[in-house]
C-alpha cells in the first residue's frame, strides 16, 4: 500500500458541493468520487491519498481517502484533454475524512515545513505524487491524532503545533538547536570549503517478503499496462527502482521473478509482459500475491479481457514496406502451462461477454484486412505485382468453411493458405486453432502458414509459422463428449 498526494486549487476548479459532501462524510456516509491523478498509472485499489488545497488561503491538507479503483483512463473529464482528443487518467476514491476546505483545513501549509514533513515538496503541480513512506507513516499518525483531539478546526490560516510522533521529539529538538546555533552569514566574506567527511551510507531495511512480493507484482502490472496501451517504458528504469525499493542486488533473480509472474498469468489465461517469457517453478506465495492484486483491481482485469479496437481509419489498406511489420517467430519456450480453464476472480463481474465476443470478431476481421495489405506489399516487393489479383479473402466470403482465412501466392506461384490470428497482446500470447484448420495444415504442410499479428492497435507486427512447425507448438485444451 502506497500513499499519494492530490491537489485541489479553487482558483482553477470550483468544488461546488464540497460543504454538502463534507457534511455527508461527517455523518458517517461515504462519498466516492473520481479524481484526476496526473500521469500516474501506478495508483492501485487500497492505496491512501491525501488532499491539499493550493492557490489562495486557507492552504493545507483537508481530506484523506482510500482508492477504490486504481488508475484508469476516462473521457470527458478534462476540457483540455478532450480538446486534444485524449482521455484523462483518473482514480476513484472513497473519502474517510473530509473538511470543508472552502473555509478551513486540518493541517495548514505552514505547518508542513516542520520535521519530517519539510523533506517533501507539498506544492505539487499535478495530483498523483507519491509521498515517501517515511513521511507518509508520520503523516498518518499525526492526522489520526489531530482528528481524535479535534485540533486544527477553525485555525485555517494559523500553523498547527503538530504533535511529534513517538521517537521524533529528540530529532526535532536537535534540528532546532542546530539551526539556532548556526552563525549568521557575514557580508563580503567567502567561506572556506568545509573538509569532506566520510560517512557510512544509511541503508534502509529491506521490506518483509510479503511486502516485497506486493511491490514486485504492482511494478509488473505497471509494465504490462504500459505494454498493452502501447506506451513507452524502460525496463532498466523499472529494474533499478525495484532493486532500490526491494533492498536487493541480484538482477538475475529479479528478472526471474518477473518471468514467474508471467507464468502465473499464463496459467490464468491472461496476457503477460512479452519481454519476460513465462518460466515455471514459481512459489505458491507469489501466485497468491498475483491473485490478490487482481482481486483488488478488477477493473484492470476487465480492461485486459476486452481488447481495444483501433480506429477503422488506422487500419492500412496498403503498406509501403511489408518488412517494417515482419519479425522472426519467437523461439519455442520451454514453459508448458497446465490446461486448466481461465481464472475468473471474484469481483470481476462487469464483463459483458457479448461485447467481448463482438470485439474479438471485429479485431480478427481487422487483422485479416491488415494481412491482405501485407500480402499485396510482399508480392510487389518480390516483383510479382501481377499476382496480387489472385489474393482472396476467403473467410469474408465463405466463413470458416475453408479452414483458412486468406488465399495468397507463394514465391513459386503456387497457392499459399493463410490462417490469421490477431491480438493486441505480445508475440508470445497463445492462440487457438480449430480441428478443421489443423486438418488443412496437415493436408498442405508446405503451403499452409499461420500469420500471427500482435500488438495490433499499437504498431502492428506479425510473424509466420509454417504448418511443419505447428505440431511442436500445440497443446490440447478442450475435449468433445458424445452421448
């Protein structure tokens, strides 16, 4: 669980029903509302957020809330974002304490200059800034103490004498004495450089194993979300931050843990980070941590199961260079998932499977249209432009009766039977073949090819698998029963 800071500036947005909602919370009735979280995609259900009023006085902290839906994109939230044609990143929060900040705050801004709060920059430019754990821990204790004593009320513009958390009194006194003992600067006097002091670096204690797994899983899903959304992210940055946050130094072990999480998701039938191929042998505690995250963030799973459709205008009719979209087929993985059914966690009950089915069909059709353009470009580039007329979109005309989707032309002029499988996920995400398609592949092992289109909505790529390679990559997942 992490703690974040949200900003409210009445000079930029008028929270008109703030008083009514504050009264509602005071009566014990929860208030849940949506709030922009800047560019932070790392806020999850169960995290804690504090709200600070900025702009004109009274400035300071006035609310505490729990995140009930982690970072997600929403439309028609920000006028500026809407004008730019993009969604706004938001969270849903449930307020547990809410002051009417139109007239008063609980902790005025001036009071946040004291130890240890002064180490954090409270005047944030956008919401969603993480509060360091050591500051958040003291803030939580201080907040609850003020609430229980009733301090801060009616003192909107005056500093509050914050009660020091246990163990902090001596540190505060020492800092105050050091500040008072510091000599005043002398005009026109150049200070001699202070001799360098060698001090042993302060090492923070590593989190307990349960917390380490929680941090590891959260970070993994941030990378997965970025990959599915087509956003750029740096594995090295994630790795370096994790090594520091987890208090470990073994890079290989960290990468192996990521591959273990991929294996857990593969077993569940969910997508995984493509650059971390699944690897078996994960511990039961890691699987529990992954399931706990999914159960706590059902909206994230909803977004995974219903794939995004690209705008029709973005699906190319012609390609300038087929080679820009082709990649070699990935090596066969040693990971063999069990054939258990996809896991449906409790709380994930908003999926409309009719919508999912319709979107999958639309995605499949869009992928086939893309492969048609790819094949025309391939023939052009090999000097066989006149053979483009032989390309046929069989599945569009005859359905699935042929056992393949597109009839094209091989380099020798013979027929090429193409079965297209399209997804927005990575190249290693599994796909299914029907018995009819397998029979056609066995009949024409040198002419039958699978075109695997992946990351379709964000710069489509494809690789090809010949019928002779298929048997090494198959795994039975269903049975037919006769009575």
